[in-house]
């Protein structure tokens, strides 16, 4: 694979470059256009997905224990009918440790090349995987193709670049010499990069590939085998990826057990059996703040990287683009039914009236504008389907029902939620956004994450109170994406300072074609590690550096080469 | 300080370069020669040290609480008579947090320049600090000057380089743009490097500066204020350094409370009061494995970097330089009375007879050679004084007495320990090495660290048994410096593999003018983090990367510059 290697080396070099420049770049295409992928690609992808249904999914990994799986499509509300091999942690971990031993001898360059081959192989399954993501996570096809596809692969590539940088920060060998009086003293040194052990990568239900690919890549390049534990309703997209990565490893002459999978069910969760093992050294967790915090408090002897969730806020002090602001916020409240870790929830209005390019606007009128814009965005079932997708979990329906019932005590419903009729899937579990108006008194509600399309428009006495509340919520309850709108320099400066102190990344005055939720690989840092929304950042040096350690071996120059007897 | 800045920038660039090449380099002189430092430097340094004695040490830091200090010189066995301000953790931490706020606004380049100024300022006190180190740690003057001086400063500079690398891995700002159909979308981004909080740097008694300087520098460059907690009998060298660093900070217009000191006594330890504080975010600990392990198990909410101790082994399979090997080992058993974390303790003989360049030699004869060489190295009081220094703690005397008494059950005394008469300090607490011969049965003794000049020559049936025992001891009980001697390729390869698996760095066939204990800044990695001798490595990327985190701020291009109204 020499030509492929050259190409991959060029990709790696470019990825490292853009990690430093933070400019826009992608190695993958975001467009599902047949002009790029060929006329047959969409149909072939769909057929490949459908071929998985109602069949056992074959995954040739060691020590399988029975068959299980109970995924239900949020679009058809029918079981996918797929079962997967259950996991025997002893067998899988033994195989993973054995794979780690041989992988340890492979140099970082070669590891990176193989990892990039994996990403390119996954790219070939974007159509298939987009359908698999739809029917497990509830994403729309386009989000499954772009966000869970190209963008997730970019994040995998970004992790390859970072992990490679860390692994090549010092050479694998060196010569050290100095003159001591008349004597030259010289040592040859070899630096062994030692992996930590098995990495358990735990995925969330709604956007598994987005954090899984970077975690897998960060672990593999640094030498650690991965056991992927998908969410019980998000197995298929990860199973397709795992099987594919195993094939790439085997094709290139490496042990496929560097990547294995641990499928479980809600009734019989398997994560605990890995957490208690000494050979599991790393946990990469994406999921609820509740379990993430539990891990942070209870996992003692392992490296732990968490990305959980929080209460994302938008602060509105003023705007020089009322229409653009309202459009961006409305879009973000609808997008994938706000089931993203970057979805906004709390919209803090900085006073009874907001200065805009269209004059001063009262809080009621601004709320009405926002509701109208949401209405317009989900006006037709086709629009709603493309934007909102489906609800991954019944829990979001229950949440919406509950909040709706409690609305009178919180404030008042500004927009009632409701399902929309999906044009292709009449049984789909759908929702358009619930919007509740309130003042700042309903603290218990406002300082809790409500997973799904529920948001609050909160009136404050002034913009600084709004800012203070948004920042303290981020600091105490976590936030991954925060926004503020203002056309005042002084306010933006105060907002920047407040959110930096709160440990929450912030975007100002974002309007236009890119969703508020967008985080660009190589440029945007996802999660700060400074608030309860996670302890790690995808991806910075700190995400990769500790995944391996260095053991040094040194000896007097040339003494291991020619001078010694051959002992055999 | 523009000329100084240029010079410091060149030093930083060179330090970063050698961290990658791992070649020999130093920014400081190891020689106390008056040709370098001037005729008056030695006398002036001694006088400066003596001027501290029997006086209050003035340290103008916030919230001092009483005076304390009870250091005793291991050379005179008299109290130094110095008292220091006691610490009020509330006041010191409040001042440190305030200093952190202003320091956070200083860019990494400027921080690095100031840190290098500190190191250069400390260099000017090498003579003074060498005497202070002698009379607290018990080091010989030369070790105090070189090991605790130039070499420790080198390690500080190495940490500056690493921390600077980590802080500049991404730019402080970036422009991201992409074309979306007809639209160019562009964001300006600012990356805020946010410190974690106060760093408590806890020093050991015998070699405080060696880990303190790198920890201080790693923390300062990444934005974190340092509270230095010296060992109750190792205050003076650290107090001199702290006062000096505070002066450099103030002279350069920065808040001196970035570096403060927390002095305590064995009766009223103060570390716990910092450990329980939320504003203390980082612990850098050097000291006993017992307390280090306690910290590793109990410190939950802070970053923790430990360097403790272990049971260092030497494995002898064969040698092509019997004389050199015996000389190096004997030297290392004497050096600073084996009170270094790199001092060997267990010498494993790989069989009843060892092949050498002088023919096969029996275990008894090899042991006798080693004992003779030790005898010769400490033959005169002057030689012994220069090599062994003094015992920092009475605990080492008790340890030697205890082992000597138990020797018959362990095996037998090959060399009895005893004080030597120091030529300059007749009351000095001194020792020449105790050597005990044993077989592999005394596991409880051999798998425990005996801090001070005690070693064991252990007979094994064969070299692989010796290797296995040394490696498993390192793995289970920690090791920082391991050695093996062999002229067989196959054995060296097996040894390399065994020690890499044990997570213990190893040196092969080391002889000549450089002590076995030597670890070169920029080249040798000190502590692997893979065995109980510590969880960190001084210095690699992992030692610095997590000491800060990144909060991102982004906004549409140019929207914060010209387009906005001035809100004031």
C-alpha cells in the first residue's frame, strides 16, 4: 500500500498543519451528491443498511456469549430485528491485550497510516451508516451523512494528528554525548512508548460516531486496544464501523482484536464488568452527566475522559441582525430536535426591550418572532423531517409532556410541542419544539438539562443579570456551546470574561448558513474540561498525551552493536 | 530587559530544540571554578549562607502566622537557628488566586522570559544555596552545587521548554473560513489558556530543588501560582529560592504572590490544609512512596503528579569490564550515602559464577571485590566526605542499625556500616555503606526500600531468575533507575523487554566517569509513571499539558472590530 501510504502521509501532514493553523479543512466530503459518489451510491448504501435488518450481525470476535440486541427505529417504531454477539469480557480483554503486545512493536507512522486507512474505509460506508444512524439515533438522513459521517471522520483524523504529534514529540532513539575532561562519554538511548492498556469507549445514543471516532483513533495511535461499548439502541452504526475497522486491520496484517465491541442491553448492562478490570486502563465516556459524574467520582485507577452534557445558554443583549439572530436560534432549537450536546436550552433576554437593527423590540415581541420562525421552519412535514429528525428516546416525549404540564407554574407555554407527520415514516416518534416563557424564578427547571426540543425564554431585568445567570449555570451545571448577541463592545468583553471564568466556550453574534451547533474539527475545541459538561477536550494535546508513557533504555555508544559477543 | 529577553528567547529556542534531539546541553555551569564565577564567589556564597544562621528569615508574603522552623544541620548536628514565617493558608491562597488573575493576561512568551530570568537569578546563588543544601539535606558541597544547582536549574529550563511548547501548540487566535455555495463564512477565534488553580509543590528532604524547579516552572508557565511546601528540615534552600523568585517577579512588574511558601513542622504539618481547599488544583509531590500512594488514592478533585521512590536493582549477568562495573556500582552505593531516588539497593547476581573480561568470577569473589572497592572509595575521611556527604535523617541510622542486627537472618553482613570522621565537621551524622549478602529468600526485606546506604548482593540460580526478580520488584514496588550488566545480546534484549514490561527504565553496562545515578535533563526521562515510584514523568508533554485548559471564543470575522457601535 505504498501509493496509499504516500497519500495518507500527505493527509496526516496536512491534518497536523491545520491543527496548528486552526483553519478550515476536511479530508472527507460533506455532500452526498451522486456527482461525487456515483449514481449508485445512495441506493447501494440504503440496500446495504436494509440487508442488516432482521438478521444476525456477524462479528467474528473472540469469546462471544450468546446473541442480543433490541434496537428500535425511532422512524418506524419497529425493532430492527438485528442481534449481535454478546461479549465475554474475559475473552475479549485477553485478545485485546494480546493484540496490544504486537501493536506495540509497530511504529507510530505505520499506526497512523493504518488508522487513516480505517477512516477512508469508513468513508466508503457513509450512505449505509447514515441510514443505520437514522434508524437508531433518529437523525435525519443528511445529519447522519454529514454530522455522523464526514464531520465525525474529520474528528477522527484530528485525533490521529494529535496522537501522532504526541507520539513523535521525542524521537524513538537518540545519541547523547558530552566531553568530560579528556573523555568523550556517549550513550545511545531508546525510548519505548508504552500503551496504558485496554480503552473502553462508551458511546451515546444520539451521536455515537462523533466522539467515538476520535477516541478510537487517539487510543489506537498511542497503542491501546479499544473495546467499543455502544448504547443499547445505537449498536448498528458502531457495529458496521467496528467490523470495517477490524477488516482494515486484518487486511494490513494486524491483529483485528485491536478493535472489539461489547454489546449490552438496558436490562443487563456490561460496562461495570469492564470498569472493574485491571487491564482496562482508559475510559472514554460520552453520555449523561449523571453517569459521567459517577465515573469521575468513582473511577480511581484508570484514565478517564468524559463528554457529557450541560445547560447551554444564549444571552441576548442586543443585535444588529435581528432577522439573522432569530433565524439561527430557531434553527438550532429545531435541529435534530435539540438532541445534541450543543443544542441551546436557555435563552436569556437582557431586559424588557432589546435594541436591534430594526429598532427596540419588547420581550413579548421577540419571543413571538422566535416562535413564528420555528413555526415557519417546521411548516411542512418535509421541512420538519429534514430539520428535526426523530426523537431517539421515549424519555424525550415524557420530558416534553411533563414540562408542558408544569408550564403554568414555570411561566407559560409560548409554543406547544407536538409531533409532526413524517412524510416517509408515518409512525415516526417526532416533535417540534416546546418553548416556555419564564422569569428567573424557576431555578430548579432552568438549571437542569431537558434532553430534547424544550427551551426557555427567560426575562431578566438587564443584560448583566442575564449574563451572570448564563455563566453561573454553565459553571455549575455544565455547558458545551454558549452564545451571546450584542452590538456593544463593552458587553461582549464582559461576556467573554464571564464565560472564560465560567470555563465555557462562547460564540458571539452568530448568524448565517452555519448552525449554532457547528464545531469545526481542527479549529473548534469541543468541551473545555472546566465545567461539569466533561473533563476532557476533543481534541487537544491533553486528550492524547497521557494515553501512553515512556520507558527509557540506554547504553554506552556502540556497546550493543559490534562490541558484544553473540550470546546465542 | 530587551537584551535579556533576546538572550532568554535564544535559550528557550535551544531548550526546545534539545528536548527533541535529546542531546547534551546545559544553560548553566556545573563547575564551581573561580575562573567562571570569580575569585570572590565561593567566599561570598558561604558568607551569604552563614548570614542566614540564627536569624529570622524575612519573607514578605501575605498573612504570615507566627514564626517557626527547627532545621538541624546533618553536618554540625546543631540547629540552624533560623525561623520562618508560618503560613496562613487562607491569606496565601487568596493572594495566589489574585496573582493568578493578572498572570493569566500575560502571554506565554513573556511568562517564559520571566521564568528564565528566575532560573538565571537562582544561578547567581549557587554557592549560597549549595551550603544551604549541605546543611539541610546533608549533601556534599559539590553535589549541592552541581546536582541541586546547575542540574536542577537545567530541569527547570526543560520544564519551561515543555510547558511553553504545550502553551503554544495552538495559536492564541485564528481565522477560520469556508465557502458555502456563494457565501464566504468566516469566524475569528480567540483561544484562552486558563490555568487550573493553585499548585502545591511538596518537596523532599534530600534533593528538594531537583523536582521543585521543574514543577514550579511547569506551573508558572501554564498560569498557575505555586505554594511551595518544603520538608521541615529542608526549608532554607527553598526559602532562598522562593524569596529570589518573588524578587524577580516583582522587579519585572508581576505579582510576587505567584510564588509563596508554606513552612511547617513535623508536629504541625500544614499540607492537609491545602489539600482540602477547592482553589488548590494541582499537587506536585516528591517524597515517600507511602504518602505518595496515599495521595494517589485519596486526592480526587486535583491534578496529582508524584515522584516517590522504589527499590532500584542492578542485574549482573556478565561483564566485559569487571573493573569498571565494580567501580561504578561501588561509587553509586556511596554517593550521597545512597539517599537518592536513583540509588541502587538490590544487586542481583545471575549465577554462582559471572563471566567477565578477567575470566569467570565466583559470587563470593565478586562480592569481595565490590566491598574492597567501597572500602577504597571511603578510605580517607576526605574521600568519604566528598562522596558520601551526611545522613539527612536519623531514620537512616536507625535503618542501618536495624538491618545490621537482622543481617544473620537475612544472610550475612559483607560490609558493616559505620560513620566516618568528617574532616570539617566532627559531629556530622555520617555513614559508609552497609552491604548484606543474601539469597532470594528474604523477600520482605528485598522488596522494601531501605532509605540510606544499605544494599544487598543477592545470589540467584541463573541470570533469568535474577532478571525476573529485579523486574517484578520494580513493577510491584517501584523503581526509578535500574541497571543490567551483560555481554550477551540475547540477555540484554530479554532484559530490555522485561524492564519495559515492568515499566522501569534501564541502563546497560554503564561504567566510566558518569555516576549510575545521573539523569540528563532534556535527554533522560525521569520516572516512567508505570510503576509505584510515581505517576508522572519529569519531563514529558504529559507533565505539562493538563495544567491548563482552553476556553474558546469565536465571532463572525470583523464583527467585533469596526462594525459594532461603541457601547460606552
